[in-house]
């Protein structure tokens, strides 16, 4: 029964990731597209590259990937200091700390750590989608106000 829920969660996660990447790349501007590319690269690494590592090396690869993703978000914040992007960087920092917590304390349950990591991932996707749609609505409203001013 739990295996079916895990499979369903993974399918929903891939669908949400594809939707997030599509929205960010289609209607987003600079920061949204950069985050969409970061999410796409992270998903590609998870699906293609991580399956090639043996289990003993996979743990280290996950740690390195989490650090590189945090660096990518930090570079995006350096370029575009938006509030939502700073929150995404902080969430990725929390995910990196959760990844490293199992290294520091082996008594932490992997399931509870995985549940926290999944919730952080979902929060980051929801944040990126809402920021992308919100910025698109702001641009549309600004364009409409500009056209209205020009007609008067």
C-alpha cells in the first residue's frame, strides 16, 4: 500500500516539476527563467546522473548536488535580489542542512528527513509558480495602465 503512495507521489512530483519548469520558462522573465533552468538541471541530474552512481557514492553525489544548487540560487540572488528568490535560496540552504544532518548524526531517521526534504521541495515549487504567475500579472497590469494613460 505504501509503495503505491510512493509511486503516486513520484508521478505527481514529476508532473508538478514539468509544469513549474514550463510556466517559468514560458511566462517568466530573467529570475523566473533562471530558477526554471536550475530546477530543470536539478531534475535532469536526479533522473539521469544519479541513477548511474552506485549506492555508496550516491550519498556524496547528493550532497555535492545540493551544494551546487544552493550556489546557483545564491548567484541568482546576487543578480536579481527579489524577496521570493531570497526565500528560495534560504529553503535550499535548509535542504542542504537536512542533507548534511544525516552525516553528522546517524540516528536521524531517513524517512522523517526525506519527508522534510519533500515538503521543502514542494514549498520551493509552489513559491516559484506563484512568483512567476504574480510577476506575469504585474507586467500585464503595468502594460494595461500604460496603454490606458497613452489613450487619454
